[in-house]
């Protein structure tokens, strides 16, 4: 969903679009194949939704870590699906993204994003939907979507407003500026920044501490916080506007892919 850089050539052996593992109380979801900076197709976003809901239904799971394959989180949606797509197909793609984000927000256990590389566009929205975000100092996070003719939906804006406030949200959505790790924490869009080499250890240690707490109490925390956010989530659930300004979108996609 973003014009952030995407590698063109997939590896010889392509891993699944989304891989979910639940070998113990801490589950992990790995995004992408490592190609195109883990930009996901519409089917990939559906796999994210399905994986999150399945893990949330697993009573043995106490927390979920979401990370990208390789050295990046997720550069958004795979725009190679869109050059000749009909409006209905484009709308379906955005509906699949939103369903994935809602699944994260509705998951009964904490979902933690570990962000290396880039989390942009839909990748940024996925991170914002998580309960906590830990980010590498050199990573970049933001929503450079206006230049593609993508219409920021109320739910997109709401996730950012809830964390960073309306003024910062306006600035980032108007300009498409990406924030590095320290700037993302300062803006409220991430919770902790560290050197990339330390990030996975920090994430695992912190999520391990969450998993050590009584599971009913942790689920109660998530439910309580979700209840405070319910009014804005409910108010922005329905969007009557199209996902894109079609002419601008087609031009933006063609320019990017060209």
C-alpha cells in the first residue's frame, strides 16, 4: 500500500506469504517472503487475519510477536496486483487489509510488533494496530500514501491519532514523511527503540515477561484498554468513501512500477 522500495526478484525458493508458529505460550507471525520488503498481496493480508484469529482462539497462547522475514517489517501491499485492477478488486484489497488490522485489535492476547527496516503504508497500519511496537533505531515508519492517490480512511487516521495525536497525524499523512526509530518513539508511534542487533532479544525478553503474568489478568488488561478505544474504533469502522482516487492511483502506481 506504499511506494516504499520493494525488491523486484523473489528468491529461488519462496517461503509462504505469512507463517504462524505457536510452539508454546509465545506465538510468532512472520510476514512476507523476504522479497519486495515483505509487501503482501490481498491473499497475504487474509492470511494475516486468519493467523491472528486462530492464535487468539488458542488458549495456550499468551502473546504474539509479529515480525517481517529477513531485515524488514512490511513495506505495505504488493502493488504489482494493481496496475490493471478494476475498482472492485482494489476495494477488496483494502477491505482485506482492514480485516487484518481489526483482527489484531480484537485478538484477546497482546500482539507486539518487532520493526526492522521499514513499516510503511499498510505495514505501518499493521504495526499501529498492535498493542506494543519495538523498533530498530534505523527502521522507518510512516504512511506515504497520499502521493499514490490513496484516500486515508477514518480507521487509518484513528490508529495514528490514538497514539500520536491529530497534529502529528495530519503532518505525517499530508507529507508522507517516514520516522526513524527514535523519532517514532518521540512521536508516540512506537514504545521503545534500540539498535537493530539488540531488538529481537529485547522483544523476546519483554514478551516473555508478559507471558509469565497470569493469563486472565493480561487478557483483562487488553479488554479494558480496548473498551476505552471502542468509541473511536466503532465510529470509524464504516467508510463510505472509495479507497483511492482512481486516476491519481493509476498514475501513481504506473509511475512507481515504471
